[in-house]
């Protein structure tokens, strides 16, 4: 039997990159997956089709997570869709993957760009969990996708790094809060991963060599490398792991 058979998962930012890899992996384990997207509806529908073509179950749900109103719309739409499809509004796994980055240095960061990073990377997961908790079953799972920059000093992306540090702190305290319900809360910290966001610089000889040299394994991380860690934490096998910041950087900068 598949480890997540009968479970329902919501993956934010599931239309591409790491989120897409996570959605595909959870579906492979038997979960029904809600693939959230911000604006890339067609990409999310492609992920749904890929899951269905493999015999899995999935549906797309859209919402802009730059505001609490958008978070509210996501929860409301997700709940309505769940009820329509299953007759129940409860689910089992929440993966807070949606996030935005920046190319601005510490000196170049404006208040507007800083606020946008905080809104999507910190505020949205905070209020999404708060709004979705009544729907999340006991013994459920929350996995937050953080970043290796909370361990590895990378000062020229300071504002982004600060948001991921906040997500780690959120993970720690939320795990304590939800422990009595048997809900585990963990963060996964990827390093450089081969996604379309990084493609412009990573898919060059210099970029590939730079990223590969960071890891003790001498290669660039793939979405599946992160998705497999998330699948473990989301499964019954991860029942005794909570409040952890799981480094999935491939041993970068050891």
C-alpha cells in the first residue's frame, strides 16, 4: 500500500519548480493533491494532468498570496472543492512551498520589495496555517519550505534570507503548539535546485560548475531531491519528527 493512500494534500506554489516536484511525489505516494498556483493556471493544470496520467488524483486551486484576503480565498476555494469532491472539508497535509525571491542586494532593497517578500514568504504561511487549522486533521502534517541560506551566510540576498529565518522560527513554535493534536511541523531547507527560476544563470557552464562545487556530491540539486524529503516527513514514517529544520542542500558549504 502506498504511504499516503487516502490522504489529501495542499501544496502551495505547486505549479512549477520544487512545488511541482512535491505535488508529483505526494501523488505518487497515493495522496490526492490540491495544486495551488498564483497566476500560472495553465502550468498548474499541466501538473494536474501529469498526476492524472499516472493514475493519481489532483485538482488546481488559484489564489494570490500577497494579501490575507488572497489567503482567505485560497482556504475558502480549497474547502469548497474538497467538499464537492469528497463530501468532507478536511485534509491531512499542508506544504507551504509558495515563495518569492529577489535579486536586490542589501543596499538595493526598498521598503516596498521588503514588504512584498514578507507578505508572500512569511505572512501568507502564517495566516494560511491559522485559517486552515480547523480543516487539518489530527495526526496531520505541515511542511514549510525554507532555505539553506538560514545556515549558509549569503548577505547580498539579506531580505530574502530574513524571511526564511522567520519561517524557521514559525516552524519551531507551531510544532510546540500543535503537538497535542499529533500534528508534526517541520521545515525543509533546500540549496540551489535546478528549476526554471534558476535556469538563466544555472544552465551555463560557469553556473553549473559554481552550484555543483557547493555540494559535497558535486552536482546540482533536483526538485525530486527535495520532494523525497517532504514525502518522508508527510508520511507515517515521519510521525516522530517535528520542529526540525531538515537540511536538504546536498551538504553545501560544509
